[in-house]
C-alpha cells in the first residue's frame, strides 16, 4: 500500500505518467490524462472539490435558521451580532474504507487546523465531487496536515491502512461566520453545498433549569404519594381513603402549577 516515491520521479495516480511540478507546486493537473492531483510529502493523491450551491445570502439564511432552531438559546438569531462572513475552500483528507465485512464508508480527517473540528462530520456525496480546478486557488486554504498524520489518526481509531481503498484531498466550500453574543465571540461554519451548520461551541440552551423543574415535579409527587401510606399507617381504611383523596386533590392542583413553571422556563431559556 505504501508507495513512497523517490523525489526525482513523481507519477500520476491515474495514468502513471511522469509529472514535473515546478518548485513548491503542490496542486497539479496531469498533462496526459488531465487528472487533478495533490503532491503530498509521501505520495500523489487525487484532488477533488465539492461544488457550492449556496451563495452568501443563502448562507446567511441557513445561519439564521440554525440560530432560531432548538439547539441554541432562544432568539439567538435576533440577539447575536454577525461580525463577518467569509468564503473559502477548506481541505480535508478523504478516505474510502472497505471493512473486512465488505462495507464501504467515507472517513474525513482535517487537512488543516480549525477551531471547528466538527467539520470532519460533513456529509460528502461522492457523486458531487469534481476535479479540482486551478481557478479555485485564490479561495483554497492550503493543507498543512500531511497525509501520513491523517493516516496516523485513523490508526489510533483502529482503522488499518489495509482497509483504505482510496485516499484523496478534497476541498469543501465553507462560509465562516463570526458572531458575538453577550460579549463573547463565536464561530459557525456553513458547508456551502448542503447548508449544514457546524459549530463546536455555541450559546446552547441551558439544561439546568429544565432539570430543576423535573426534579421539583418528582419531589412533589413523591410527597403526595406518601399521603395514602401515612393515612393507612394511622390505622384504618378511612385514613387511607382520606390520604388518597388528599393526594389526588393536591396532585390536581400541583400538576398545572408545575406545567406552568415548565412552560415559563421553556420560554425564558
Ligand atoms: Zn495522468
């Protein structure tokens, strides 16, 4: 599998033709078969890109939808202030894995540092990959993670290099959105082919208030449930019946109060 190439001759992954890159050139188009390839330190791999379908207004709309959604704090779309939105092609290492059971899966690893490592989970429809084009150079972020390092990450996750059927460099179209909320800066990435939003850290809905309401409800109903027991312990069936009635009555009063409290929390958080 490892075909470490001598420095003098570099061959095209597709046709085996000899490539003669200029000094420092890493993105190449094969003069024989016109494949787009990337020259990594360890080998030559195919170079693809994912074509964007979202322009900036659509990316802004996707961001607003995500901010208005359930994951983030209420009204984030109204309260956050967008600071900047920039476009680039971000590099990822693409691995097609064939498991011993014969299943195929696509694994991505970051080919450059980013604060939003979630981007590794982008969905990559294989049919939409296109041959990288020199025209994209000015918008393409250079890979800084060598292929060998990415293969090393796979090995750490118990994925053998023997299972890797295909590897390539893929540039994915991304809008980087920087915004602030309550004087804190955040970054969200929008993958410009599908509009999927990625963020490692964002103003999330707080869980603590919900857990408090849940805990309170549990305690209230547990207390109510002891009424009939106490009644029964006090001696006769009448006591148990009185306890049961008290329990039901209090429960009927408590339920809407707790429900109202939950609704108030949901509206507030
Ligand atoms: Zn070729």
